[in-house]
C-alpha cells in the first residue's frame, strides 16, 4: 500500500472521490467547459426545482400559480423542459399588480420604489 506524503494530496483525492460520488447520483453540478457529458434536456420535478434554485414545494406552488411552465407528459412521467425553465430568467414577464385599490390609493410601483429608497 502506497502512502501519500502530503495532506493536500489526500484532501484533493478525497474531493475528487466525493465529486464523482455526488455526480454519479445524477445531481446537477457545475460542469467545466471542456466536459463532454450531456446535461439532460428534460428534468423531473425535484431536479427542475433545484435547477431554478427553489424547493420542490415552492416549485409546485409556482406551477399551480402559472409562474412556472407546466410539465410535458413524456413516457408516463412529468418532465420539465430545461429550455422553458431558462426562459424564466431570459426576460420572462414580471407579475402584474391588478389590485385596483393600489391605483385608487395612489400606491403605484414608482411611488412604492421611491419611498423605499428614501
């Protein structure tokens, strides 16, 4: 058995093993530019929530509210399209305040923003 002399080498080897163990379970980890592994286009519920950076419960609420696109039913499984999820960050329309009392009371967005800044 060969003994590693440097603690840095041991830590580096351990980090590599941990990375491989986590990646092999199918979690989404950062991928280097020269990595030729394909990321899936379709994501299951938990992976789609993780991709957006929110909890699965909050993800479900957003799907019901219509803020997140509905899944595709492929092969008997609900799958979210990664490209559709990317559109949320690439200029998705912001929610509209349709509360008529805000306009009656003069609480429009510009007034609220300027009052928070001062």
